[in-house]
C-alpha cells in the first residue's frame, strides 16, 4: 500500500487548472463523518490529468501502473459507469461486473507495488 507521504506528495504538483477539488469539497455536503483527503473530491478526468502529469507519472504513478495507457483506459471506463450512476440510471450487469474488475485491477497494481 502507498505510504502516506507518497500518497499525498503528488498533490503539490497539481496545477490550479487541474486541482478544482478544493472548491468542490467546500460546496458539497459532507459524505463521510471524517475529514477526507482532497483527492476524494476529484473527478476521474482530474485524476487522469494528475496521474499523467509528467513529474507525477515519473516520480510516483509509473511504479504502480506501469503504462499510462492502461490506467487512462481504466479511468475512462470508470467514468462512463460513474456517469450512468450519477444520472440515476441503473447500470447493466455487464457494467457492474466491469466495475468490480476495474477495481480489482487498479487495487492489484497498487498492492503489487507497495
């Protein structure tokens, strides 16, 4: 698993254009009883930009994901499923299965590298 220092180090290099999460955190009602890291308020599009940002990719995320194209395609798939859920549509059995598979793949990358 990522250590805390490395887990939050990437945020230092996030530009204002990418890092809209602080504003989102302020405007959304609290979802958890604890104070979540700002990354939890980022969209999948923002996450993609944060991950592939040159310095972040080379120093942090390449170790976990290996190839940018793989993580980008997984985040794109997750974003499509998220849009379905966010617009109160029922996801298909295929999308539900894909969601589980994508989660397992991403967590597997993180756990193998930790």
